[in-house]
C-alpha cells in the first residue's frame, strides 16, 4: 500500500505541482525542525511553488527571446560610452517606455555598444515579465520570406507578433531586395502601436532609402517607427578594438 508521502507526490504530480512533488520530503523535514504550524507549513509550500513557477516562466521567456548571448545593463560601461548618461540609462532601465509603446533607435558605428545596450534592456524586460524577441535584420528577412513554407520561421514570426518588445539588430548593414523591403514595411505596420521596437543601425535615416530601395516606402517605415520614439546616437571608439585581446605573447612578455 502506498505511504502518505508517496500519495502526496502522486497527487502533486497529477495537479502539475512539480516543485512540491520533487521537494515535499525536504519541506516536511524543515517543518518538523522549525516546529511550523499547519498554516505556516501550507504557506511555505504554496510560496515555494509560486516562486518555482515564476522562475520557470522567466527562464522560458529568456530562452524564447533568442538572445545571441547574455548582456546585462549593469555591465554597460557609461564611462567608456559617454553618449548616454547614467540618468538616461536609469530611465531606460525602468522600462516605462515599453508600457507606453515607445520605440528606441540606437545609431552608431560598430563596437560602440548598440547591441549590448539593446540586449541588456531586452533581457531585463524578459526578467520583468515582458515577452521579448531578438533578431538581426538578416535573420528577420529570412523569417519573413519563409514563414509560409517553414514551420520554424512561422513559429518565430508568431513569437514576434506576440511579443511586447522586439529587438531588430544591424538594420541597414546590407541592402535588401524590394520584395523584402515590402515585407519589412508590413511587419512594422502590423506592430505599430502594438509593441515596442528597438532598432540598432550603423546608418542615419538619410541612408535608409539606399538599403530599402524606395523613398516612399522608407518614409512610411520611418513615419511609423518614429511616431513615439527616442533616437540615441552612440559615438566614440570601438569598445572591442580598445579592449582587444591577443593570444600571442608580445615581445618582452614571454
């Protein structure tokens, strides 16, 4: 005959209370050691399950966001990148702009922190409960092109449409075909006032017509992106070049 603890584990599994199922032995032992009341024990068990589910949901959001690597806002060096003040960084980190569906566009040459800042903000947003999607422009165009024939692309596109925040990295690095520009315009139109967008680009708006290939379409895209938007230009030296690491030992340091 099944003992009481095994019966609790089975019932917890049936109810989907996986944390209680895995840890009820430890919880009971701690309750005995601390001489907890029934109320205190029940409260601890339920709080433990809620925390477990919150952490699982957070980890799932971060995984599904598709970040290429992990970057945190606290690691962003405002002493090196002086185009953004500590006050501005703090304002952005509060994420109120997402609630108000503002967009952010970071301009600047390679290595000045555009992607780091974008991932840091999006990572924090995912931790705080927002649904986030990260993509490069090249990957996005491929996703839009193949959404009708590729299940993987369809899933990724659906995730973008269901996100509160979408990061589109490296916009303008390579020119795109007219049909792709039309798909990009349609996406921006669909997301307009439905979600916040972060864009990083090494090109100013005056150069967007060149890579989108059509002046009227470029105007329409920018009109939607910049209606509620903060545009921040990051300049200066490349952080990667300034902090370049070398495997080979230099002369005199052997």
